[in-house]
């Protein structure tokens, strides 16, 4: 892991890094020493690790929760090179959404292109970050909406170091098997009028999650209308389960 710089603002230190070909960001409370809980943030489709929502959540989680927080750029997004096949599928996906057509087959194709690499990337970054003296091997949480949920579910299901997850804005049937293997506490978010992920599919995916402790948060509004107060609830959820 190679760090490129360090900046500090409002009590939070931000450090861009690369691990092999994976670009990422690490946020920690200013003056952090010793082991602390770590929250991993998965960004949405068409976004990147410095999307405004990611930055706002990361800084709040670090400043108010005392957590270390990490985000990475997933394949075919942000700084990472884009495969021609991904570009083609993404363009077709946007066209179908605009036309109000079904996108299920494209969801599966896009997911298959990136999921395996993303799980491996997250596992490698998690290992590297936990070797840092001011992060350590404490409990780990994962937060991801939309694409961040689609790529995060297989990671949470496969990674025993993750102890709790906030997921949502997703309902692709291709995730059902991974959802069934998730056994940690989950908070799942649904937008009731989501134009990208039909309500019935989101509720079905929530139902498929194998956790004995899972909570559904349903709010009115479209895909991009997630209420800001859900950040407060996510912070309380991770404080409760990660300490």
C-alpha cells in the first residue's frame, strides 16, 4: 500500500492510496492511535471513491464515530480503465432506463463483469489497512447502496471480518444467492418509488438476506432521494455493532 499525501480538515485526516492497481482513500480521526473499528464504503454506479455522498459519510463516520473509513474505486469507474464491453453494456443500460424498458439481463451482465475482481480488491485493501498501526484488526462494517450493494453483498457474504452491513437501493435477482449467505446484522434501505429498482424486487432481496438480525428502512422517493437522516441511522447502527 502506497500513500500519496495527507490532509487534515475538521478533525479528520484523509490519505489517498494505491494498492497495486486499486486506488483508494483512507479517513481517520485526527491523532488516531491504536486499533479502531473500520467501515468500508462502496460507491454507486457511475460514481467514484470521492463522490460527494461518500466524502460526507466518510468524514462523519470518522469525526463522530471515531471509525477508520476506507473507499476504493471499483473496476470500470473513476480512475480505473474501462473495458469496451462494459462501456457498451452501460450505454445500452442507460438507453433502456430512459425508454422505461426492462434492464434485468443487463444488470446481470454488468454485475458479472466486475463482481469477482471487486471482492478480491476489497479483501486485499482490508488486509492492508488493518496492518496500519492507527487502524489495526478491529471489527469491520460495510456500507453500500445501488452498485455498492450489488458488489458489496458477495464481499460481505464471503468475508468473515465484516461484522455488520448497511445495504440497499438494489433488487437484482442475481444477488439472491449472495444475500442468503449473509449472516451478520444488516440494515437494508428501500426507496418506495425507485425508478431503477422496482419496489417488489428490493423487498424480495431483503427477504432473501439470511441474517437473523435485519431491519428494513423504507422511505418515499426515487432512487436518488435517500433521506439525509439515514446517515444518522447508519452511524448509530455501526456504533452499536462495531463498538
